[in-house]
C-alpha cells in the first residue's frame, strides 16, 4: 500500500509517497521551504502544493513540531504561535480536500524507526531524540508509544532549555566544532539517561548521518545508536498513521 506522508518542520516541509509495507519511499521526496512567518494558512498551502506535486488523492499523514491531541496543536515549537489551538488535520483537509491525520513529528519518526529501523523487536525503554531545528523526542516502553514527551524542552543545570543549548541548529548558528557541540549533546543525553534509565537511545534527524563526528563525546549508560531511517523517518511514520484513515 502506498500513502503520502508529509513532515512539517521549522525550516522545510517535506513529503513522499511511502510503501508502508516496506517502510521505503516510492520515488524521490519533495521539499519546499517553510513559509516565514510559519502561520497556519501559508503552511497549509505548501502542504497542498506537495499533494499536487505527487498528483495524489488519498489519506494524508502529517507530522508537526508540537504537542498534538486529536489533530489539534497545543504548542508551537519553531513555528508561529498562531498554530496553538489550531486543528491542523481540519486545516489541511480544508486546503486539500483529503482526509488528514496529524501527529507529533518526533513521535512519527520514532514509530517508523521502531517498526523498520534500529528499534525493531527492541523491548524495554527506548527513547528516540531527533536533533534538528529543535530537539524532538519519542518515548517507548516495550514497543508502545507514550506520545508528546517533548524532552527537548527540559531545563539543564545551567538554566538553559535543552534544545536552545544543543539542537543541531545551535551548532550551525554558533559555529561550534563537532567536539564542542558533542559535549553539549552529551550534557542533554546524560540528563535524560539519568532520569529515565532507558535501554536504548536512538538519535534521529538529518544530523544522524554524521553520527561518527559527535558520538565519541557522548558518555551514557544506555546503548546509543543512530537512526537507520535517518531524516526520512518522520515522513514514513506519517504515512503509517494515514493507514488508520482507510
């Protein structure tokens, strides 16, 4: 079965047709820059452009960087605050005419990684952390998702929020070396490792493909692994969610 998954981020909106039985893209993904400011109507219009690009007519799975309950955003990380209280599923349905389901972006990535990636058949406690514009998280216990954990918004003992201290965006903005940034990531990971004692931490996001550059600076008790699906996980997880609309 082939379904459309769309990943809405603070810098880009990406979509692809996904074979949800294999967890693979069917053809190339399509990316459009996120409108700035990232308000609901312009973002929905970009999603409609991606749907048109694929000449797609079917259910859509959408990821969004926020706490999502029944399709409604209860926060707005790295997008405009107007999204708070917005029914994103209804917004995109109105713009595209297609049935839509929305879930947290890191949760979607985690679900895909647990089904098709490094998390397959992994029991115990698994935490996936996505390093990008912010820091997203997905929390699993014996394969079951505990949604909307938002661990990127925990505060460290230096008084800073985790994602404002160690997101992938911060490395670029502050021109940090891999070593300096890796030590920041270590501080975040050690804090999460101490609180939750996970068996496995999976690192996702686009920067996961360069894991060899910063993993040497991370010292935690949990097993540490890069995501196998890399930055495609969110789109794949979104497409998996769309199956529930059939």
